[in-house]
């Protein structure tokens, strides 16, 4: 007998043995993409999550190192203890086949940060942006003091101070290979920096007539050289640059007001949101406007793609993170292939999805390459939506609002899942842990809060800042959270 078939028989027998007096039902596993697994089988109604794990892995013929932890859902409710507990509110029809949806969890686990290990002064004005590199080994920040700073996160001390900007540094963005950092200021100037030396690469990129609002690099799986960077501006234009030569490759004009956010998608398209209430899809090679998405009643503030996390981290896989880091210079084609594999894993769940957050208090979920109409309108916030992020596994959307709350939504349907309440002032920014199990938020109330996606409650309250927190990020290796804000201090938090 085939070993996998044998183990399946043993499992189903083991489930039945000693349970003749219990209520049974017919069940069948179904993947989140709608694929049925095996045939319907007999199941005791009080089976535990562990029992479901064993049967699901056996049916999927996973043994040894291939065994995967799964989350199970019945009638859109997660099975937390056992099946009976989940079904107790539903009228059970034992004649029908019960569909049990399974979702793979991250096989690694990120621990919640619990304490501040460093408060690093240095900036002379508010910290406006702070961002870890794709592998989580470097940290950069931009400030109202016109400088960009690189920080050594092993010693948690200043590394390089970069001076070239003449006005507030509004945003920073790492290239997907971690070899370059772009920064942009309120004068409309963009600089490219070498994080190893702190020196500027090439000449400043000038051409915008007003301040730069957002930066986005071309994804690594599309071009492993990581030379193209896009910028959006209050002047209504988007420019694509050769980061090394400092040349404008193309200017995308079409928005009537300030462009608030841009994202460079996995399919090569560029997405832009604007105060003109529209979202536009562009083809960066020739500047063709492919589609305009309309629906919001006020400014569109933020965009997030279901692929954002894998695009940001490029070839770096959080599952391979280690405490001891050795630099390995792999060929570009190897890095490109790794990045492509990670993108493919997210796209296997379906086409790239886009979510937009607006001053009209709503979010829209789109399948932008397939339809001009939104998949869902997400309502419930009482004030403007300031930040929105897909979880790294793309299954959950988190939105932060000036109404002091964070809301969670289903990343495929837009269905409302939960409100996270605890902040007493506006929530400015949120960041996910690499395993999609935790969320950290920074607020005008000067606190960080870590939230558990399992309990939908505060895991940890992290006070310490003296004023509003503008920037927060969770390192892709899962080991640190950075925060910065009005008190001019960068704080590193660890578990």
C-alpha cells in the first residue's frame, strides 16, 4: 500500500476510533483558491485543530519537513479550539458536506517586541520617515533637519549622516537589492545614497516643481539592476528616473492635483493616487495611461498592493533570517530568480489586488488589471484613512485612521473583520510582522501598540516617545521595530 494512502487510512481510522457515540458529519477540505482536496470523509464534530492539521497534511501528502501548519475556517469563522465550538452557533445539517477552508500559515514565527533597547538622538528636527532595508540589516531615516541618517542596528548607534538636501526630507525608499537608498525633500529634489559609505551616488535628481510625496523602485524580479526609481509630486506629475545617471526617463502627466502615493506593481504597471480623487494605472516604459479608477468622493491618501511585501523585500526571504548574518554576493540572475519565486507564490492566490484609502473615510478594494469597478467598498471609519497595508501573506488588510482605530478587512473580499481600539489619538502609521501574525501602530498619542491578529487585541503597549509618532516599521527579519516622530528621537524596540 502507498505510504501516503496508508497514513490517510490510519488518520481517518484514528479519528473514528473510540468515537462511536459522538456526532459525526461529512467534511471536505477546500483551499482558499477554491480547490477541493480528496473526497468527503467522516469526521467527529469535536475534532481539534491538531486533528484537522494531521488529516489535512495527510490528504495533501505532506510528510516530514513538508508538513505545514494551517488555519481552518468554517462558514467564515476560524476554528480555534475544536470544530464543535466553532459550529455551536450554527444550525448543523449532518446530511450536507461541511466545507473546511484551509490556509497555510507562515512556518516561522515573529516574537512581539517588548522593550526599547535604544533611544538614538541625532536628528535636530522631527523624524518623518524611518525604514529598514529589504533584509532588515540596515536602517535609514529622514528628518525635518534636512538630513538622511543611516544607523548601525547591531550596535544601535549612528552610522552615516548624509547632507545634501536643503529642505525637509519627506520620504525615503530602499532599492529592492538594499544597495541604494532614495530620499526626497520639500524642494522637489531626490538624492540617491550608498548605505555602505553614506556617499551620494551621482547627481541630485531635479525636475519636480513642488515637493515629492512618494518614491517607488522598480521591482527586482523585473530588473535585478535596480536602477529605475519613480517619484510622485504635489505638482501632479510622476517621473521615472535612471538612479545612476540621474536622467528623467519619462514623465507621466494626467492627474489634475497632487499625486499622494505611487506603487510599482508585480506586473510592471505603476499605480498612482491623487487628490483629484482618482487612481491611475500607467505603463512605465512608454507612459501610456492604461486605466483610471474612480469612486472615491475625496482625496485618495494611500495605496497598498497585495504584492507590496514581496516586492519590497526582493530576493530576501524572512523564513531564512538568522541572528548571525554573513554577506553573500549572489549573481544578479540568482537574486532575480529568488525574487520571481516569491512574487509567484503571492500571485498563486490570484491576480494582484489594490486597496485605496481616502479622506472620504472609506477604502476601496480593486482588481485593477481586470476591472475598472471596485471589488468592494470598505466602510466603517469615522474619519480620514491615513495608512493602509496588506499583510505579507496578502490575506488581511489593515487600515489606520484619524478616528483613533485600526480596522482589519479580508484581503480578498473586503469583508470587515475587526476594529482594534486602544489609541486615544489619531493613528498615523502601521507595520506588519513578516509572519502576518502581529501588527504595530504609531499614533499621535506618543505610544506604539503591538496587536495580535489571533486575539484581535493589544498584545503590548509601548510608551516612551515624548510626542507624536510619525514613522514606524517592522524589520523584515522580524527582530526589530523602529519608531520616530516629533521628539526627534529614533527608538529601536526588540523582544
